[in-house]
C-alpha cells in the first residue's frame, strides 16, 4: 500500500477560508465569544447537508475571521497542513469581499498579513504559495468588478491570478466579463468555477466570456462530447476536486466520477481538495482513493502534477524549481 503523504504534490484549487480546520474556527469563536455551536455536528465537524447549506456554513465560519491577524494565523495553519501533506506548490483562493469592509485599503492590510505568513511558512517548510483573489459570484457583477479593481491595485509577488467562486447558479458568466477583463489587463492568470453544480454549457460559457485558461471543477463537461473536445483542443486545464464533488452530491461515488474519462479523452486534469475539512478529506486521501478506484500509480500523479505546474500562475524560475522537485524530490 502506497503512502501518498510524502509524494511531492501541486495543488491549484484550495479556498483559504474553506481550508480552515474546525478546531481553528472554534478557538477563534471562543476568543470572540461568538456562539457558533450549530455550525458543528456532534463530532465537531462542520454541519451542512446540501450545497446551499454548505455555502451558509462557510460564510458563518468566516464571521469570526475579523482581523488581518486572524488571516495571518489562518494562512499559517493552512500552509503548514499542506506542507505536511507533501504539497510543494499551492495556489490559494482568497476572497477580498470577506476581509474587512471589502475596500482596497482594508484588503491591503489583510493581504500584507497573509503574504507575511506565506513567506514565513515557505522559509520553515519549503512550500511555495501563490494567491488567487476571487470574486464571490452571488454578490453580483458590480461587486466582482470592484474585487477585480481591488486585486489589480494591490498586487505583489504572491498575487498572480484572479478567479470566481460562489453560487454557480447565480447570473451568467457574461455578466462578469468586465471583471475578468480588468484582471486580465493587470496581467493576472484567469480561472473560474464552472461545470460543478451547473452543466457542460457553463464550462463553454466561462471559456467564451471570461477568457480563462483554467476551469475550477469543470467535471460536468463530460455531459457534452463537443465541450470535452474543446477542452482537449485548447489545452484548458481542469482543477478537479473529486472528494468535493462526491461530498456535495454531484456524483454518487468515486466509480461514477468522470475524472478518468476526462483524462482518457485527453483533457488536462489536476487534483485538488477545494475545502478539505468540510469534505473530510486531504490531498493524500484524494490520491489514495483515486489510486484504488482507477489503478493510478505514482507516475500517473507525477504526470498530473506536471500538468498542474505547467498551468500554474507563477514565474518561470518557480515553475522550473517545482518541476525539479516533482522529478527528483527535495534533495
């Protein structure tokens, strides 16, 4: 049986707040004297039953993240966990609208705190992080444009991408075209959630209107052969989160999940965890389940990690460094 913990990994799709361990949020709630008892089940895990409740639980947990110092602590905790799981390079989705009052001034303070934490953890554990500030789709197009402007005016070496998450059934990708155009003009890499809750057309619409090079999830593209072929031809990389998809009921089980079919069709695919404590998973667990279900070995995951690194929103020196670690380890 393979121990996947120490296999070098690249993760492209991880939400910072969604990666907050329940015990971390409980500790902050106690410090703030905020009652979040109903946020957790009897075992101390996040309590939710469907996608709408998941989003509600996520936002309730964020209520206790109220200062730049909180986000420094959270970034430290999340990156240390990723490093323990063998992750060598990670891109983390951040939500400026959840930080302070959402203004550019407040965001600058939060970003500075998270950048400091990422730099400190890289120095101690070697994990390289980059940030993807993300619009929250169900807050609307105007807010997304403000988020893009805020992101573009507060860039540093860690801010390399722009994305969009949230309720996929809200609005249409064309509503958010200006936000993505603003981010693209600033030189940021572009990715967007699509083809998770909504069907294959949502993937095509994101490609057409948002000009992204990656799709968060994208698995429901499998429902339309023409869109699968489009992804293959364009080389559009999917940030696949199988444990998340199964936990949220997009697919019943690992055998039903289209990950292998997409890969076999020539679509570039990668492995991520999305919001791991909400879905009772981590990256070594994802590798183990995929290996057991599809028979994949270390070479298969090396290939997917090379795909991920090729699509990463980073400079070429960093890319080359991580490629070398993937092939040869840390030595």
